[in-house]
C-alpha cells in the first residue's frame, strides 16, 4: 500500500486493492502460494489514523479467496508473534482462522533476540499480560501461537516466512541486522534443524535486501544456506 498500511481501510481503496490482488494472483506464473497482509496486528502496519482489526484481515482474505481460481494456494499473512499493541496476538490468530473461507498452509513469523543459536530452543516467556503464554524466541513463539489454531487447520503445513536474530547483540541495544561472522551460520543451522524436527513446510530467512537484515552479501548466511540445500539434494 505504498506505506499506507498492509491493508487499506476505506471502502474505495479496499475495493481497488481486492480487484488488484485478484488480477495479480490470476495472472502470475510460477508462484507456489500467496499470503494476504503482513503483521496486521502491529500498529505500524495500520493505515494512518486507523487501527486494523482481525476482521479486516478476514474480510480482505475472504474476498480475494472467493475471487481467484480454485487451485490457488492461500493463507492469511503472518502476524507479529510478539506484538500486543492492537490486542493479544492469540486472539487475532484464532479469530482470523475461525472466520476465513479455508486455507492451504499456515504462515508464521519467528525470531530470536540476538545472534546466539542456543536461543532457538529457549524456554523463556513474556512476563506481562497479555503475552505470558508466549515464548520470547523462535521456535517456541511459533509453536505457542499454533496452539490457538483451530483444529480443522492443525494438519496444514507451516511455513515460517520470516526468521532472523532481531539484534546484533543479545541485548535490546537498538543495533539491528545479521552479524557477519560464524554466529550467523550457527543461528541459521539451528533454526533449520528445529524446523525439520517440527516438520515445518519451509523456513525463509529475512531478508534479501532493503533494510538492516539484508543478506545478499553476507557470506556466512549465504554459505550456510547453500550448504543446507546441498545436504537436501545429496540425501
């Protein structure tokens, strides 16, 4: 939406968005699946002066799903697993999946809080309401949120469409992005390992370029990904 939020709010702009999304999906080639919206429960993804609601995601998703070809794979966009600005993310998650017209996979986001591979299996949780149930790190933050997925979707493949270590240190010091030493590779290998253990459909490293987590020239990240891909093909 050009900086105006992950979903438009006005009726005119929403109608235009729905038509554009349907056209794009139906005329694209080689796309495995589609997600609608991105971290809509994070206030920064709301249009200016508006607070998006879970049912705004439901409406946009259902209208697009009803308008595209029957064989299109779709999922609601991943939510911010740690954000409570617009309410408990668990409530958002269950409300969305209880009211959509079906899904073909489940898109999730998950992160750890520094370049330390041991955080991937951390048991630490939030201490304050409303997120006391939620783990502070991937993979727990994904698995904890999936507990709120309605039963009819429990067998769908789970795709973690964003993963990184949030900070360059293990403290919230404001310095963001991937480190460029061996710790980056260790983090990715650990994250991939638990994705396999939990039978996730896929794990996407955030992100190729355009912000502090760019990896297009990070050899530690790229070499690790290449090595993991080679292992898959050799098996």
